[in-house]
């Protein structure tokens, strides 16, 4: 049974409407007509959306900013501001601080944990209109850009100079670099280029009192005191608003290849990972995992088929390995040696696989992995858990969740229709997706949480590997962070934002 | 070549190494052609042709004796042949051209293919090839080859059924407003359309096996063909760049812009 404390708190979450389970903010004021009049002095009319008179924008027009892309979180904001300059952001925040108006900084609104959603009519500060590249140095590869630049447009901007963004994720066409940094997004290239804590060289941040903190450094080495920018990377907008970014972009790989492998059992994954790492060395740039349930789902939704059905047989899991290097012949030789080794072993680790023969095949193989998120969305309403656990436990965590749903009688078309795992083996990051075919239900959530969080904690894992905490996981923070850690996080929050106006209700429980 | 009931089928699949369709094409600075220093892969229509040849064998089993792929191109075209072998072809012929030779014109290709067919001791019963290559979009080689050989031709096939005993192929073509069915006596030249099939991915075991399959290397001189261009390319240019739109603040500005652009009111 659940401990009493958890059970009581859980009953709060049992409400069907998610918004009812969120905290209220008695210390904050909502936006009024007078406030709107003041915002109109800072911003041109085209940069303000509000349901209040005199603007009276229809509520539907605010939906893009109020509803997250999964349709899980429905925000309450009556006003959305779209500043174009850092100065405007500063003036808005200064005013909000003086009037005790809560602020939700928002990028592309592609987050998965409700971090960019207004819980109690806080004003939404959307940075999408700040979308200029400030500078790019093709020699050092250092890019300085506004926070609202869309990740893919930055990739396209630097592509002619033969550079790539150090971060890439499925939402690249909508997500913004400022949001990527505020959520410390991981994604598909983390294995190769490391986390944003390393690649971000500097930030320009507007603090919760309106002060502009300009740390837009383009230095690779700068050991002068505390590295404040690190606090805003993954700060989820609770400490300030990122308005400008300086980021180190690596040179574009001259040769890219990928292979897709079918493995008979999960237990072959770790030996395979070792062999692949050893043989490919520095050219390995991704090692992705897809379990059988996820693979079958992808095929049902028209992705693939990449492998022959008979050769795949009863394979339990699949792996996508990508290489990026400087010389196609060199990379192919390594890959061919690896494949020969894998195929000619006495007890092969794999059933079969394929090596992409053209850029289009390369893209199709990636599409199978990257398309999973959208397939999940089409299957029903997903409960998405993004956890870090030791590699060896990837499958057992997924199985444990499925078994729990079966034992509770909640597994089937009218309850949880699918439990699957995929993710980044190279980073120890598992995306556990639990699909409710006919929508979210309180008893499903009660069966999943805190069970999953406790399960992850028992493996000494993290309840949020790369999606962040947002509104969804604030109550689960303690599964991954000690009381001491949380206490010091609170102190930091208090120092930066004593009025608690920046993204209230997010991250800290 | 004397037809007889026991004769097994030999299939020839010509393939071309072309700039991959996912690559963004750029005109080279001299305006003599496009930048070729980009990723290449097998022409997608040819991939469909290889796939169809393999599927014909899967359907007819032993009645298909051989599937041979052939390409004409620089040394790197060997990669394209390897892909075809990994998909299921048995052997390959590479008519090798020196690096950076311009790719031959359709008539030159058709003559080369004719010479190759005539060299095959056991003959060729079916030639399956792409209806066009995505680089020059000429779409002529199959027809020219059929003409030179005096064979039946079935172009833009969306379905191919081969009757090995009767030595007949039934081909369905997609035409305006419906489907057209042809019955051809072998030998035949079939060109493939996009909907004929979806090519498979070469599986690892087959990629490994492909390395051991034989490739015969020839030169145009060996075949007695001349691949000199008959057409001269004068200039290659990009289409004019689209000029972006602009926002106006109000109706008056809009009207002013329209007048500027030469639009005027006309009373009926």
C-alpha cells in the first residue's frame, strides 16, 4: 500500500480536470485593463494578445499559447505578450514585478511537462518574435542569437558555413533555442556533442526585477567567479527569462551513416553497445533503443518497413546506430568491419539489420525513431515518463509498469492499451510511454504514479532525464533530489526571485 | 538464340548512379552544370527496377536463372552496383568511365546496353530499367534500347507479371484516366514507374554476401561504342529567386504599394 502521505496527496491529483490539482497563487495579481494599457505603452498593438477589453482577442486565438501540443495542459492566461527586444522584456518584467503579476516565459511551447503553461492567469511572455541571429563566426563556430530563434532555422542558417547545431530533437521545427536552454533539452546529438551546460558559452537573461544580466560571452574559457549562466540552463524560466544565447556549434560531419539492427533479446544490448563503441570509436554519434512494442506501433503507422519480416522474427528490441565522421571511406570501412564481426560471430548478438545505402534511406531509418513520438500521440493519450535508469534496467522498468497495469486490471483497450520504451542508450535515458487509448483517467494516473517514480528511485535513476520538471513533476522532484538539494534550490530561487513571480508553481514543489 | 520450353529467364537491370534526391541541387560557379561534389545514390526508378527483378525471381523461383545489373559510370558507380547486389542481383557489369567524365547521353547508353546484351552468351529475356533518371530526366533510354534491339517495349509499368512457360509478360501501365494492360512476347524492355513497388532495404546478411558476388569490368572501347556527346550544354542557371513579401501597416499603405506596382483602379 502507499504510505498515507502519498495517498492523501494523490487524492488531490485524482481530479479529472488537471487544472483543479494545481496550486493557487494568493501573492500574485492577474492582468487587468489598467495593466494592459501599460503594456500597450511598451509594445506595439500587434505584439499583444488579450481577452480583456479593449483588445478582446477571442479566447481561441490564445489557444496556441495556452494549450500545450499534447493537449494535456490548458493554461489560464488572459494576456500574451510577444516582445521584440530585450529592452521590452526588461520593461515588461519590471512592471510585472511592481504589480506582482506572475510571468510564464514561453518558447515554442513544445515541452512535455507543462512548464510553459500559465497555471493561474499569469501573463505569458512568448519570445517567438525575438528571432534574429545576432552574429555567427564561421571560424570559431560561435553563434549568437535571440532566444526566440527556432532550432531548425538556426541549423539552416549555419548549414552553408558547414556547421551544425550541437542539439537536435524531434520538435526542431517549432522549438526555440531559448526554450531548449531553459529546459536543458537533451535530444539526439547529446552523446556526441555533450549537454548544453558545455556548449552554451554565454547568455543574456532578464532577471525577475527587470535587470538585464548580460553574460553573452563568446569565450570558450572564462574562469572568473561563479558561472551564473549555468543556473538558467535548465532553470525552466523560474529564475529569469533567457533573451539571448551564445552557443558553440561544431563543424558539420562530412559523412553520415546509420545502421538499424534487430536483436533477439534485450540482454544482448549491453554487449552490443560495448562492441559498437569499441569498433566505431569516435565516429559513433547516436545509439538509440526501440522496443518491440514501439517498433510494431511504428510499422502500423506506416513507418518503415526497414527490415524483412521473416528475418526480424521474434526480435525483442531494435537499435539504431549513427556514425558521423570526416571521411566516408574511413567510416564505411569501420562500419563494414563491425557488421562483419557481428554477422560472423559464433553466437550473433543480432538477428539481422540494415546499413543505409543512400541519404534517403538514412533519413527513413531516422524517421522511424523520430516518428515514434507522433505515433504515440495518434494511439491515444500518452502518459510520458522520461527517466534515466541504468542501461541494464531499461526493459525491466517497462515490463514492471506493464505487469502492474495488468495486475490492476487496467491493461486493455479501455484502459492502458500500450506500454513501451524507447530512448537513448548512449545517455542512459529511457522514454517510457504509457498509452491510454480512450483518454486520461484518474485511476490510470493513480496506478502509474507514484509507482513509476518509486521504481525509478529504487534504481537510483532520475525522474526527469531531459524533459525537465515543469508543472507535471514538481511533486516528484524529491524522488531524485535530496531534501538538502531542494532546500538550496529554494534558497537560490529566493535570491533571484523573492517575489516569486517567475513561472510560479514550476520545478519546486 | 532458339526459344525452347526449358529455357530459363535471364534478367538484365541497368542502373545509374545519380545525385541523391534528398540533396539540394546547386549550379556550379562556371554554369556548366551542377555541383557534383554531393551525395550520390542509385537512381530511385532503377532501385524499383532492381526490386522488381528480385520479386520476379521470388515469384517464379528457379525459372529465373540470373539477374545481372549493369552500370556505366566513374569508379564510384561500383557502390551503386554493390547496393543492387545486396538487394538480390547475382552479378554485375561495370562499364567504367574515367572520373569526372560527363554521364553519357541516352543514345550512347542504349548502344552500350545493346552491345552488352549481345555479349551475353545465354541471352537476355527481360531488361527492366527506370523510366528515367532523376538527374537529367531524359526518359529515353528504354525506348531507344527496345528500338535498337527490335524488341517489345512496355514503358511506365505499374505492374509486371511474367509467364515463364509461355514466354509472355503482362504489363500494366498507368495512363490518363485509367490503366492500360499490355501483353508482350519476350524478350522485352520494361521501364518502371514509381508505383510498381517499394524497394527493400539491403539486409546485413545480403550486404555481406554482395561482397563476394562477381563484377565484370569493361570499357566503352571493349564494347566498341562511342559515348561522345552529341548535344552541347550552353549554360545552366538557377530559376530566379522568389522575392519575399512585406507587411503594410494600413490600407493606405497597401493602396500606395499596389499603385507603385502598377495596379490601378478600373471602373466597369
